[in-house]
């Protein structure tokens, strides 16, 4: 896990971790930023220092392929085949948080979710 908003494209022709710009790259960045700006820890860009000390996401967002290459990912498929603008929101460095921690996650992401919905 991580704390980042990932946007298309998730892969490229070379199959390497390298920025892969979609035709709607600016829109995807705007959507991603609308979410990350409301989550202070995400927006800082280095959420999982203990687990991934060199990982950094400027403003808490990343192009999927620049982070790591995922051929055939769902957000790319939806974008290319259904015109659905999908992003992947990673909410935590911990894949399986404890149940008692869920209210904290809600508070950290409530404003982000509302801002993201306003983009519609």
C-alpha cells in the first residue's frame, strides 16, 4: 500500500517505469490533485518513509507507469474502452488496517472524497 492518487496510463510500450501521458493527462492530474490536496499527509508526498524511504510523489499524485508498470490495468482499460476517467486512490501504507483505525481513515479522507465528488 501507499498514500497516493495514481492516474493513467499505467503502462507504456517499453514496459518500464516511465511517465506514460494519456491524451487527458491534465484532467487526470486535476482530478488527482483535487483529492490529494485535502489529505495533508498524502499531499506531502512521502507517506511511507519507514517502508519505502526513497519513494516520493510530488503533491501526493503519480502517473501509474512512472510509479511502476502495470500492463492491462483496469483504469487504463476503462479509459480506453469505455471513456471512463478512473484513478486509483491508495489510502494507506498498511494494506489491512485494524478495524478500530477505520474512523481515523475516514477523518483523513472525508474532505478529499467530498472535493473529489465536486469535480463531477
